[in-house]
C-alpha cells in the first residue's frame, strides 16, 4: 500500500503491519541499471591486428568455456584454439612442438568514447567467472540434462549478465542520469510504478553505487 511521499525523496509504503521507506532515486537507479544490463548491446570494433592472449591455462579454458559471455561484453576471439573448437576438437594449450606459441587472439574489443578496453579487462572477466564457480556452457548443459529448462534459461541470463567493472561503471552512470531525482514530486501512479519495478529486479536491495533502496 502506498501511503505517500516524504521530503520529496522517499516513498512510504505499508505491507501488513510493517512500514517501508523506499529511496525513490536509489530504487529507480537500480531498476534502470538492471534494465541496461539486460538490453544494451555492447558496441565493439575489430582490431587491425589481432592481439595475442597470453594467460594462465585456467584463464585460457575459462575464455573457451564462456565465449558467449565475453561476446556479450564486446570481446571476440580467433586463433588455433577457436578453430579447433569449431571443428569439434579439444583445444590444446601448446603447439605440437611444445613451444608456448599463442593459440588465442583477441580480434574485437568494446568501444566507448571515454573508456579504453584491453587484455586486462579480459583477465578481470576471467576472474569474475571463476568466482561464479562454473561456466556458462557447463551450467546450462547440467541443468538441461536434469530436465530443468527453466533453470537453464535463468543460468543463461545470469552468466550473460556478468559485466566487467568498466561496463558496470558505464551502466551505473547512465542509470543515475535516467532515474527519478531526489527533490522530484511524484504522483501516486508514479510511486506505485517505482514500487512495482522493485519486484522485477534480481537484486533490489542496493543501487549500483551501494546506496540502500529501502529501510
């Protein structure tokens, strides 16, 4: 139940016997942020000369197991390892001679007017994916084997929503500018919309900058 607006910055709501104070800017910012994460197609540019990707064996395999996640972040790869995957072979870490030649190259990177991207962002994404404790392809395959297609879809959306810190910062800035500001008077219809939007979020508790959305 919407009770009203307080101090042109907070929406007062009631659920049964409990009162909730919702920060109108923080809650709308988080809604806009999650929407941008889901719907924004990252623009990328092809490199004039592919960049060799020399990473640890663990990160090498993480990249190959999560190519769709990297593509969602604007990174695309080429090289012998990719060719082997596309032909159905198991990618090797080394050349047959045993020499540590580069088998993976970065051919496309994200572009932004004010941000530069590179191999360090690839490594950061590898770390984020490692912290998730799985891979996109592995998680979806396991869920489908168990007949859990809905879970497979949720896992796909989750993994494809993982973003490198630079992109998260970009989305957070855009979301902040698009959100309802503190000091803005709201109609009851607008307040109800903001509150209902919170029910559609994956993580509604804090805005991208860490500010609580409700108390």
